[in-house]
């Protein structure tokens, strides 16, 4: 009856389980941090539209206090309009577009990082749940062995020691279960945060397939979001340098005025004004822009090296997990399975329980390491996917 209830609860849980693709899709749609960047992009687009606009004209009214009978008595209305030096408006727009590009690449990077975080947590969850299920199986098997051993009518002192040792191992398995259960609960909470939704059950089956060559995976690094972001930042700084160069040239101010006089003729006036770059502030700003552009270029080159090193590290971990998995499953587990079968037959006939428990635990550790290797492989694979800019 108990197994029926557990099975029913498991079936109900699978009905509400989400796949990894569903979790990623919803997270990309609903994650607040991504929405924040998207809002900044929208704000940046407004800045792009405003970047090449003329500044607002200035209108002023002036009236002096002379008597109306005086010719100098007048009421003057003046209109002033700033005209940027040739090319400034276009370069302001270019700089604004470069900043928008930085925000867009930031969004791509954030999406790739979010997908990696979800995958990493999902594979960790899969690992914990598989190890938990395996521990449950070995708990049942150990309990069955103890029950079988205690059923013998003639129990010697060696039998008692064997049963006591097996009981201690059984208690240790139960402790491991409790620790694993707590870790699974914490992992679901973390996954729910990354996914921006409540995730209580995850439906996922993973394994190790054919491993791609290092050169094939490295060829996709040209789509790395960190490098793309640094490239866009470098373009932005270069656009700022070009704009700073143009800012050394003064803008033109057009001035038009109309003077009204009560007892004399009214008249219009026109004028042109420019700002004089006497103090060299524009030159300092140009130097600042050039140094910022140089710093951005160095940062891009440094990032290229960092990405390459991170890729090599992830690929090495992936290769190690791949080889570990095959050594365990192709060499070690078949041998331990044979030893376990012989020891199991011996125990059924009243053989040495110590040896049986030792082989049982060796088999458990190997199967746990096999699960760990699969999870390590998939986590390293997910890291490489992040480095190549994948968001699925």
C-alpha cells in the first residue's frame, strides 16, 4: 500500500514537472534582470533619436528704462539658435548607436549567463536526485541482506559482527539520504530564483554521447558574448574619440533680434557668434577619450586570452569526465558486478557478510562516481555553450 502511494505521488509530480527547455524559455521571458536591460535599451533608443537633433532655440526679451522720447528707448525680442560644427550631429548619433550596441551585447551576455546558470543548477539537481534514488535502492538492499542474515537459526559471533557492521552501513546510508534531501531542496530553491518561477519538479534525462573535437568547439568562440561586448565597448570609445576631435571646432550661434521704439523707427538686427577654445578644455577631453579608447582595446585583448583559457579549462574538465565515465562503466563496473554476484550468492548460503557489504559499498561508490561524471560532463558542456554564446 505504501509503495502504491509513493508511486501515485511520483506520477502526480511528473504531471507538473517542467522540462529544462521550458524552464529556460520562461526564464528568458520573465527574468527581471533581463527586463531591466531591455528597458535600458529602449531608453537608449530614445537617446539615439535625440542625439542628432538641434539644441532648442533661445528667445529673450529686453527692455531698457530710458524715457520713451529718447531714441535709445527700445523693447527688443531676440532669437538665438546654435548650429553644431559640420559632422558633430552625425558623430553624436554614431556614439549613441555605439552605446546602444553595448547595451544589446550586454543583454546577449546576460541571457547566455542565465542559461548557463540554469543548466548548471539543473544538472546538479539531476545528479543529486540520481544519487538519492541510488542511495534509496542500496538502503533497501542492505536492509534485505540484514533480514536475510538474521533469519539463520544458528548465528555465530561472526554473524553478529557482520550484522552490526551492516546495520552501521545502513544508518550511514540513511544519513546520506537526509543530507541529499536537504541539498535537493536548496537546489530547487536556487533553480527557481534563476528561472524567475517556482520549480518543484524537473523532468530531465541526460547522458554522455560522442564528444566533439576541441578544434570544432573552439571554432565557435567567435560568437563569445564577452568578446562581442568588449568589441562594442571599443567601438563606442572610438566613436567618442571622433566626437571629441570635432568638439575642438566651435559651434556657430545665429542671433536675430527685433527692436520696437515708441517714437522712432523699429529695426531688426542679425549676428553670428562662436565660442573661443582659449583654455584647452577640449584638448584635455580629447586626450581623455583617446586613453579610454586605448584602455577598451587592451581590455578586449585581455578578454580574448581569458576566454581562451576558460574554454581550455572547461574542455579539459569535459574530457576528464568523459574518460572517467567510460573507465567506470567499461572496465570497473563489469568487474564489480561479477564480484557482487558471487558475493551475493555466498551471503545467501550464509557466507561472509563483511566481504559482501564491502563489495556492496564499492559498487555504490562506483555508480555514484558514474553519475558524478555525467553531471560534470554536462556542466562543462554547458560552460562551453555559454562561451560560444548559445542561449538554448
